[in-house]
């Protein structure tokens, strides 16, 4: 093809047809420009095609995170409901005198076990941290995901505050041994009898006027309040995520 065009140019020059030569040269330049524009258009089309594939993949991955988080919320809520039930049972057990301190404390440990809600937000964090948020062309969904991310972070902060309040309450017991932590199963099995014999003995759990009894009872009520608030935070999160979840499901991920 190049030899063909070169032959035409030489023929025009040899025939001293400069007018036709200039017209031919302009035409050849136009052909080159058109070829470049077509190549750029094809490249842009191919780039856009890749971006749309990446965008669709992100939507599906974010949807996976949302669906997983719904399950995590349900599981954490169920665990929290069980812990509220244990705390309420403990209030009755404590006030059923006589009672056994080891039974009280072992149930207490189960009730206060910290099951931390850790949501999956990997896909959206990857998009934002890599600067690829611009790939999401659905503006309604993109803005809704941004608002959800902010809401999620606020809920996580509130849940952390709840845990901090519970930990703070636990630290108010002046003496772990007077309180009886050595009666908890895993500690009791670790400490030998000679160690246990060295520790103070008291029966605060059977003395309604004992300061430890009163503080423990008060903390049980406080823990129930914190656990109820945790359930409310999780319920608010589940409600808030329904709108972006429906928008993501409409993307028909396979």
C-alpha cells in the first residue's frame, strides 16, 4: 500500500502535475488523520468497554458485601438477644438466695462476652482508596453508597462506645479476687488448690446489702441497657442499608 502511494506521488511529480500532486498530498494527509481518529475511537471504545466490565464487577462485589453484612447483623442481633436473656436470668439467680458464686460468675462471663460486629466493606473501600469511584456511572447509587459508608462508620463508633462503657463498668470492681474471678471455670482450672487457698473468701453474692452485690446487680441492669442499645444500632443499620441494597440488586449480578 505504501509503495502504491509512493508510485502515485512520483508519477505526478515526473509529469509536472503539481496541482494534482498538492491535491493528492492533502488527500493523503486527510486519510492519515481519519485513520488516527478511527484508531483513537476504537481505543476509547475498548477502554470504555473495560471500564463498564470493571464497574459491573464492583457492583456485584459491593452487593456481596451488603448481603454478607445483613447476615452478620442478624447473627450479632441474635447473640445480643441471648446475652440480654442471660443478664435477666442472672438478676433472678442473684436474688435467689442462697446461690452459688461460681454459677453466677460463669453465666456472667457468657453474658458479657464481646461479640464484635465487623462488617465487610472491602469492595467499596478498595474503590475509594484507589481513586476508582469515578468508574461508578450510576450517580444515584454512587451517592447512596457514599452516604451508607458514612452511616456505617457512625454505627461502628456507637457500638465501640457501648463496648467501652461496659469495659469501664467492669473495671470498677476494686478487687478481682474479692469479686471472685477465681471462681470462673477457666481460671479455677488453671489455678492450683494451693493458689486458691491463698485468695480471700467472701459470700457477697448471698448478702443483698453487700456493696459488691449492689454494684453487680446495678451493672447487670446497665449491661442490659447497653445490649438493648446495641440491638437498636444494628436494627438502624439494617434499615438504612435496604435502599442501596435494592439498587444493587437491580444491577442483576450473576
